[in-house]
């Protein structure tokens, strides 16, 4: 009777170990589990500021189209569609986009008006300045601006890792992950790494997408050229890497231990 009990205990324990190795627990896949039904008031959307090496698309129209022909060469690019957001990805996202590049001093150079200081300004502020200065040369102008280099790169445990061009100036971390096909089952949702580089300074931060405080992170809204990396859970190692002994060493040791106990009691 004693032998049977020890044998049953060994089989059950081994089964539990086998089930635990390489499996993904449900609580590791849940997002925003701490949010209830109460209202959560969103902060205002941060306004992007123009930085050196940004590429600004500038479109100028007028009642007399012949007066703005020189601006037509810098037309807006149309990102390749194919994702839910209409953003280009892969090689298309790495292509050179037409527009005016901000130089290292923060300036762009436009027809008629010459040098315009753009660094630190929002698109609306730059648009107002360009419109005011162009009105001295061209009547009834309409100016539209957009970032041409707003792209983000998603790597790691998402279904479609790639570089994506964003067709507007607003993108949240959750939207970016959804654009890349969502997390894989092995994604570590608690330590999403965001890498941001502006003006030669590279910043690293980790965002926990499983808690509501994510919405208050300064990295919840992404910036141009951000890199988002989703690490794998440790369970992936047991499921996809290593040889048999490495993957199942814990199980083998446990089975040998139970076998020793079983034989010693015979």
C-alpha cells in the first residue's frame, strides 16, 4: 500500500511539473486587469515638436495654382495600405519620403521666404509662420504640414514585427501593438521596452501594459522613430529552445528522485 501511494505521488508531481514547464499562464496574458468600471479621465494628447533631422511635408495651395508650382515637388507621400490603420510597413516604411529636412541647426529652407527656424515648434506654429511670410509673395495661400518621418519599429513577440509609417501625428503604444498583429502568446506584457532617440539622446523605459497606470506614462503616446521591443516570457525557452536534456532537466531530475524513493522502499 505504501509503495502504491509513493508511486501515485510521484506520477502526479511529475505531471504537474510537465504541465508547468513551457506553458503560458492565463494571468500573464491579461491586460489592464486592475481597471474597473469607474471613469478614467485622459490627459491631453502631447503635441509633437519638430526636431533636427525631421522631414516635414509642406503643401501650399493658392487661388492661382501657377504661383505655387515650386511647392508641388514636395507633395505628400501616400503610404502603402495593407494594414488596419493604412500604414506602410517593411521596406516601404524605410523608403525616403519627399519633404523638407530639418537641418542640424533646426532650420528648413523654402522657396520665396528662405530660412525658417522649425526646431521646437509644433506643426501648427510652423504652419502659421510659413503662411504669414508667404502672404507677402502669394495671395490667399493655404498651407498644410505633416511629419513625413513618423515611423515606429516593433520587434519581438508580436505577430508582424516590422517598421510602420504612421499617416497621422498620433499613435499610442496599444495602437502600435495592434497594428503589428497583437502580442504573441509568449509576449511579456509587463515589460514592454520603448526606445526613443531625440537630439542625440537615447532613452529607454519599460511600460507595463497590464495595469491602468500605462495611460499616464509619457511613453504611452509614441514619437517618430520610436522602437518598441516585446520580450518573450521564460516559458518560451522551454517550448522552443535547447535540446531535450536542457528543456526537460527539471522533469528528469524529479522522475529520477521519485524512482529512487520508490525503489528504496521496496
